[in-house]
C-alpha cells in the first residue's frame, strides 16, 4: 500500500454526503459507540419499581463536543426508539420529551463547534430481557438463545446472579407488532430531525433486530418475512422505505455487518441475503446519505484467527467488501473495524472506501484527527471503562488528554 505524508492523505480531503447537501471537511468519522453514561429518569430504582429509562446529560454533551471538529462527522451511540427496544442500562433513548430535550443540547453543542452529527437508531430485539424493558423481548421468531450458558451482561436491579438469555426467549413479532415497531422507528427519526440532527442511521448490524430478520438461524418464519433470502430482507426494506418517507432518503443511512457473528448471528446464505438487500436498497433509495459496513474480519467476540476459521467454513476466507462497494456505486461507502494510526494510510486513495470510522481510539483520543494529521501517537484506551454505568462516569470517557494538554503538562514538568 502506498504511504502518503500524513497531512496530504485523502483522509483530510472533503467528502460530500446526504446527496451533496453536506460537505465533510475530512473522512475520519466517530463510530457509533455504546458507553452507557445516561442519567436514570428515576433517581431511585428498586426491584419493585426499577428505572428503565435514561436521559442524555451534560457529561454526554461534553463527550460529543470534545470529539467535534470543524466539518467532521459524529455518529451517536445506538439510540433506542422505544422502551421495548432498549438493550442496556444507561442508554438514552429518544422516545420521551426529556430525552429529546437532552439530545437537542448535544446536537446544538456539536453544531456550535462546526461539526455534523447523525442519530443511530438501535433496537436490541432479543438481545435484551423483560427485566430491562418491562415487556417480553421481541424478534423475528421466538428463537431462544442457542448458548444455554450465556448471560445478559447486566444483573437486573436487585438480582444477585446474572440472568441467562435462554431463560427468557423472545416472542415473535406479529404483523401488527411489526407495523408498530416501524412506527416507533419513524417517530424517533422524525424527532431526531426536528431537533437538528443532520441525519439518521439505522443500526442494521451486530445481531440486533434488523439482522435478526436477516439471519436464517434466528428467523424461522414461514410467512412473507422469512424462508428465503428475499423474504428475510423484507422487514429491513420496509423499515428503510418508511424511514425514507418520513425524513427523506438523503438524510438516511444504514449500518450493516454481512459477515458478523455478534449476538448469535449465524446466518447461512450470507452473500445471497446481503446482496439482495443491498441491491434492493440501491434501487429503491439511490440517494441514501451513506452506507456503513463492518469489516469481515473484525469481530467483537472472536480473534481474527477465529473469525477466519468461520469465514473459511463458509467458503469466504478471502472475502472483502468490494462486492458491496460495487453494488452501491456512487453512494458514500464507510468502513469500520480495526482502523488505527498504522493501517489507515492509503486506504481512501485505493478507492475501496470513502471514509473510515474509528471507535475505541476516538474515545481515548478526542483530538484524533489532529493526531493523525500530525503523525502523533495515540493514547491507549481503557477497555474496562467502555461500558457503564459507573459511579464516576467521567473516568475513561471525558478525561483523556488532548495533545495540547499533554504538551502543556510536559512543559510544566
């Protein structure tokens, strides 16, 4: 790969998204990152009356503002469009007025600093518990978790032991429930645009609800929403159609992980399913704001070697995203998964992608764009502080020093 002087890299050249409506000043994008730093709506949470709703707060305003650059793009953490959709504590949704007001403060702060911000809408589907939402988990089918030992990562309020996913299988979404779910998404998308978000991204990856429809091992339906690659795509396509009608397709994006394994996604017919999905999306919505893909070898729960073993078993050992890049043509094409200060050079120049999403290192380096441009080393991140809630949520969230702060401290020493 050709090595290009850092400041001259195409990473720092403009990119138009949103059908030309938005021009980014550079192509280093904050990936959507769940960090569970929201404030509980109820100050007191008991087993009899647990808190199930969280609000955006001033600490989150600081976090997003720290990572804002002039003309840079931020994508929010996954934002639940309904109480039923929330998968974790500490995650602020956008379905009650207090949440909407909290997100508006974040949007306004990002815009005041010259940045752009998209709201990622996230429905956990079966990757949650009734204790979390107050209602049964939902999915494409009533398929129980296939690992009898895997537990929900957060003990419910008052629980002394972790809770098994398999003990709480989801209910299958009825046709009316599907319509209500799509309505919830659209209401959330409209609320996001009304308060000034620059766009909305549908989280269609990582084994959450949209991918639960796409995945053959989870989706066991025999109606028009399951049984073939084309039918398994129907929910996502209907949802994207409805969102496009609600906010305009130029304001709409989608995130996909065609080769992911997270949350028990073990689909067969991956190339056939995601090819049909992407070809259908491109035909129905040729002016989507952008599409965002997760790299085939990147996996949250497996090493690269283990992931390669899965890809090999599917006959996809050498697979990359070039096929989907070709399908989407001129639609801006983003990639996430393992990008850092050593492997991002020359990538945009290759024509494979239009922008790179960075996550973990963007947390530990709020000034990551400047560090990349100057060729300065990154701060290491503290994985143990990724997922709150914590008593002191600032640690490992808003307390990472910038380059300027480090240099000022060095002069003092």
